[in-house]
C-alpha cells in the first residue's frame, strides 16, 4: 500500500471541501482533497445559486473574490408576488448596503477547483472506498482506493469531513458521541430546471394554489420551485401541467415556456448533529447539517464552516493556538441553528399561503400578515435582509 502524509486531509470536493482547500492553500497549509466522484460529475452538479454578502466578504478577505465571483451578478431586488401582485424588497438596501451575489453552485465549484489546482493544489478525483482510522490517535489515517484501483493511505494532522450528508465521515465517529436532531417540514417541494429566460429579479410567488419561485441559472435558464401536496409524487406531472401551475402561481400568463431539462423532488428536511467534531475530525457543511433551500443558506453555511475551520487550523499551525479548534463546533452550531430558525420561519411565511388543511384558512392569514410586515415595518424588513445578507461569525 502506498503511504503518504499531509497536514489536513479533506474528504469531499463540494463547496465545503473546496473552500477549505483554497483557504488553507492561501496560508501555505498543506492539504490533500479526496473526492469520490469524477471531475465532470462534480462540476456539473446544479444546486444552490446564492452567495450571501458575508461569504462574499470571506472571499474578499482571503484574496479569492476575483478568482471565484468576478462577473457574477450582484443581488438588487427580490420580487415577491402575492396572488399575482408584484412587490419588490430592496434586501441590500435594508441590510445597510450588503448585497449577495447570484452564483450558481456549479460555477463556484468549477472556479474553486481551477483556482486550487492552478495554485498547485492536490485534488484527487475518483477516490473510492474511503475508511477513516486512528481517530483517537494523534495522527488519523485515511485509507482509500485511487482512480487506478491502487490502495493508498494518507496520514494527517487534521481530518475535515466535507463529504455531504451521505458521506463516510460522520458515520466513522464512534456510536454515542453525536446527538442528532431531525425535522421533517412536511412540505412537498418539486424543482424543475428549464430553458426559460431568467427572471429580472429572483422571484417568489405566494398564492392560494401553492408556493412557486423562479431563480436565474445563467441568463437563459431558470430553476423553478413548486410546492406540491405533501406525500404525493409530482415527478409524473406532465410538462403542460407544470407550466400551467407555474403560470397560475406566478400570475403570469405570458411566462415563456422552454424545455424542462431537470426534475427533482427536494426533501424539505432539516438535520443537525452536535458536536461537529470528534478529536481531530471536523465535520463541515452538509456532513453536519442539512437545511431547507428557503433562505438559500446551505452552501453559505458550508463555506462559512470551512472558513471557521481554516482560521482555526492556521492559528494552530502558525501560533500553536488551539483555541479556535476547540471552539469550532460551538461557533458553527450557533450559526447553524440561527439559520435553521430563519429557514423555518421563511418556509412558514411562503408555504402556509397554499395550505388547504383544516386550519389552513387561519394559517394563510398568518402567513399573509408575516409577509405584509416585511413591507410595512422597516425594522422587520431590515431583520429579514440582515439574515439574507449573512451574519458575521
Ligand atoms: C436541489 C437542491 C437545491 C439547493 N438549493 C440551495 C440554495 O438555493 N441555496 C443554498 O445555499 N443551498 C442549496 N442547496 C444546498 C447546497 O447545495 C448544499 O448545502 C451544499 O452543496 C453543501 O456543500 P457541501 O460541500 O457540504 O456538500 P456537497 O455539496 O454534498 O459535497 C460533498 C462532496 O463529497 C463527496 N463525497 C460524498 N461521499 C464521499 C466519500 N465517501 N468519499 C469522498 N467524497 C465523497 C461528494 O461527491 C461531494 O462532491 C440545495 C441543495 C439541493 C439538493
């Protein structure tokens, strides 16, 4: 077996792993990234689309902004249509001039891979059968099979589990060490990707027919979200029915129809494990927490965790200061729960409007009142915009 060693072993090349790798590289801390999938798969995976202002600042501070987000549009207004009537929320203005950026996740991932590799970074795709060993020891080990099928061993000072919800890192932590919190929002969510021109502004529509949203995915494509009855499978909705529902909910008879290129049911669930670390293994991003897409915080949490961990490792390596590592889990969990609450609050506001259950009429009124408050109270609008912009660590 081929044996090597490095300072930080990073498992997974999603937003969390790649952000961590780039931040460490900038400070000269050695790391190796092991990714299960092939490069093309990782670079094509379409998911999130917003980098909040705080994450933008992380990239600025670390000198990565030009490489990662140059040319990506800056958020201006958010359009919220209520039963077809449009209103516009100036999020950046309400947040004191802190705009987010519209950055498709696959573009960010592509740029992070390019930047890391251009800087001489060691990123290994097709790393299979990863197992973690000696987690209780001073130097944990990763054993895996490389793309050629050769078994390899990587000994590390620190391990970063950035391998998402289905990865191996979290499950390698001994039983009884983690507390798991799960929540099913009991909301049906269906997303389609379509060759339909991007909306002028990110668009959310609240209606008695259910929630719908439209976000840009580049200039010529849109990702649409549609609420559907919980427990039913919308994947058999015909294209015709999907467009009919979108036109109805968006209140736009002229919505341009294009080819639907992707369909996915989004599980509206939340998940958090505590703590986010075990000895020298640190869980980062979706490996430690899943959040619903309402509020667009999943990718932002992943990058922010990576930032907190990178700072802590750099302080430990450069100054022998281990306090950041000791605080890593608490710092990240505070933000995670804050955003989980925001995401739930946001979900209730936009989804209850289409609730047809027994107490649905009452809940619809509450949802409308919550929405109204964003426009009638500058304080409420600013609180919402503050969370959208992302709060500093
Ligand atoms: C349909 C959809 C829409 C979303 N919309 C939004 C949104 O609007 N805004 C938002 O902020 N977030 C959104 N999210 C969430 C966001 O995409 C995730 O929070 C984000 O990808 C988390 O990044 P991560 O790096 O932690 O995990 P991931 O992106 O899951 O990356 C984990 C990486 O680890 C690799 N891996 C897994 N197992 C192994 C293994 N055994 N060995 C090695 N590597 C492994 C995977 O291949 C992957 O590359 C959405 C998610 C989905 C599914």
